[in-house]
C-alpha cells in the first residue's frame, strides 16, 4: 500500500482498504476444500437376492464358471448349404439368468457402422452392414470391462444394422466368455494299442451330475455334451446304487434342483 493512499484515507477520516495482495490469502482461506464425489454405494443395503459386491472381473469369472459350453443345437439348411450353429437367442438365454444372478450388465456404448450393397444370384440387391460395437461389461459395484466385437449381416430391407449388432453381441458373449461348443474335438481321442480311449468317462459325468455344487445351467450343458458324445443312453450307478442312464439321471437331478429352488 502506498503512502499516498494512506494520507488520502487519513484526510478523509477513514482507514485505507487493504490492497488486493493483502486480501488474497484471506479469500483463499475462506474457500472450502472440494467435496469428494458422493459414493453411489454409501447407502446400499444388500437384499436376500442381491449379488455379491465384487469387482467386475470376479463377477465375470463366476459367469464363465457356470456357462461352460453351449452346443450347436440349431440347423441351417438351404439348398446344398447345411450347417449347425449357436443362435444369438440361445446364447442370450444361457447368459441372461447367470449375468443377472451375479449382477453383471452388458451394455453397448458405441457403434461404428459401414454399409455396402451385394447382388444375389437372383439379381436382387441386398444391403450389407458391418459394425464394430464397443461394450461395457459392468460389475455389481459399477466398475467396467471395455471390449469390442465386430459383426456383419445382409438384408433386403432395413434390418441389416440390427442383424449385424446381434452378431456382434453373440461374438462378445462367446468370445469374451471363451465358451466352447462342447462337441467332441478331433484330438479328443488317442489311439493306444488299437484301443480308442475316450476323453472323459461316464462315471466322471455321473459324479458331476450328482454333485450338489453343479448348477442347473451346467446340468443343461452336460446334456449337450453327452448328446454330442452319444453317451446319453450310457448306464451308470446312481447315488442310490441303481443303474440309470446319464440322460435320465441328468433330467431327474435337474428337476429336483428346480423344485428345491422353487421351495
């Protein structure tokens, strides 16, 4: 503060106001510290049916543990083209209940598209769509895994984008979950002294079926595996010592678990 300012203030019978430099520390002291962002889980109280509050990578691992395989149970037949496949609806039916159980959400957050046209053999024009979808796999506490998958589809009307996005979703669930078909692998058998040795015995399947820790989803998958291995009619001794086919044992156990869960 200059002496001239002090003299002018004294002549007017008042005290000179402090300079901006003098006021600055006091002003800074009066500003409160930034408040932390509110915790969305601060008031959370777990209910009986709520998932465990674990990180997303743990929740996704638990989903994968329950969905061990999804068989190619659907068929495409047109002309000479025939093949089995795993449809998106089938895949979602497997993942839907299990992700709900473990508090996992699968959300598309960004979609990049490109379009083109293709001519069919009959001369009609089809619209081709290719997409790259960015997904967030969100865990029960709100943390996310970010993944990308691609999909493409053809359609004669306006559904090529929807179809391509559906393919991208199926690719996400199958590839991100590392879900096998459960079919017999060409290398599953080894030849020893002219005897074909199976990759897995009927008794090992029986033990997994009757294990109380085996989920209903896994029991369904075992059914697919046994069908592909042509072992559904293989007889084993059940938990009561009686002979029963693996198919009958699996269905009975599934119904008992379902009735117990409903009770």
